[in-house]
């Protein structure tokens, strides 16, 4: 045990020294992670297995979804336990050096996979823009190999960004805000271009008279493409919605410093951000039929339910038959 006066853990020092004041937000964070870690890990593992077992789903665009599933799985299976361990060590042994080490490792891994998810969503948006712009040449330009290499570059970039936590809060905050600005700018540009094409195409459809050739044939599978864009918008919207409190908390902490309020705000915002790993696979199942079918094939819950229902009916009939036999024997 190190005395409070000489204890130092970099930018985690106040987190650890203010443990008693942060007990409510600490317990909220721990409870959230404990409740969500197993379901999140299972759901994202199922998404990965479905893509792995179905060659029809192994497209370049779905590789980005695979990356998101792997990232969310790592958050649930690795980052969440580390965060829980960090908070429990804080509660149990306020100024332990082991607490400081776990805090740094947990913060590093959490920020790495969080930024990796955001970079992946950005790359998936660029992929949709290229699919619309390149038309038939898309499959020859955007190959699986190129997408895998891109994902590797994104992973290295996220590791570099998360390593800024080892330098300081200010450097990490600047890095997060700068990369977020670049990603948001790229996505806004891509979605603007996609929207422009959709609007132009819709105008063409409205201008055509009945019996004329359908302009939608000029862009193959336009409806399917529109659906993939909307699905990606759901994923992006939820990511921004769940991570926005964390961005606000980080800015508040940067302005006001490490106080009970700012650190409590950080704890709650981290808990909200971790919801993203649980929500993403639910969105895939809701919006993409192939994932629903694949997961049902892996987990035939309907068949299990029907078998249980049939067993209950058989048992009920046997009980009724037994009562009838008993009643007849009693009358005799």
C-alpha cells in the first residue's frame, strides 16, 4: 500500500484517490459491464460464425461487419473484464500499484477497440460510396484482399491512437477529436454523394411515364444497395448516439480537470459506450435477413420450443388418461 500523498498513477491518479466519492458511478459501471459482457460476447460470436459458415455472406462489404463483430467481441470478452477488474481493485485497495497497471491496460485496450470500430464504420461508408460510383467495376476494384489490408491498417491506426493514453489525457483527447473530425467529414461527404445519386434517380423515376423503360435498371440491385446503406446508417447512428456522452465527458474533463463530477460523468459515459457492443449484433439480426436465418440455424430455438411444447402436451394427455383410469376403477 502506497501513501496517498506520494501515490501517482499518471492521469488515473485522481480516479483511484477519489474512489470513495465515485462509488455510485463505479458500481453502475461494474454492474453494466457484468450484465452485458456475456450476452455481447455470445451475440457477436454468433455473427462471426454466421459469416464464416456462409460463403454468400463473405463479401468485401461484409468483411467490415466481421471486423465490427470481432471488435465488439474483444470489447465484451477482454476490455469489459479488465474494466471490471480495475474498478473492483479501486474499491478494494485504493492505492495499489496493481490497480494502476490494470487501469492503463484496460484504458489502452478499450480505446483501441472503440476507435477501431469507428474507423471500420468509416471504411464501410467509403465502401458503399465506391460501390455506387464504380458500378460494375466495383467487384474488380474492391477485392477481399484489399479490404483485409485496409482493415489491418485501421487496426494499426487505432493502436497508435490508443497509445496516446500512455502520454497524457490532453494528447489522447486531441487525437480522438482530430480523428473523429476526419472520419465524420469523410462519412458526410460519402453520404452526401450517395444521397445525391438517390435523389437524382428518384427524380428520373418520377419523370418517366407509364410503359417507359424503368431507369432503376441503370444501377443493378439499387433497392438492395439502398438497404445496405440504411443498415450502415443505423450502425453509425447508434455508435454516435452511444459514444457522444463519452466525447462530452472527455471534453468536460479536459476543461474542468479531474473532479468528482467529471470522473463520475466519465464512468457513466463509459457504461453507455459499452452498450454499443451489445446493440450492434441486434441491429444486424433486425435489419439483415441472412443473419437472422443463420443464427436460427445455429440456435434452433424454435425447434426447441416446439419440442418442449409437444412434451408438455404429451404429459398433459398422460395425466388426463391416468385420471380417467383412476376414476373408472373407483366407480367399479
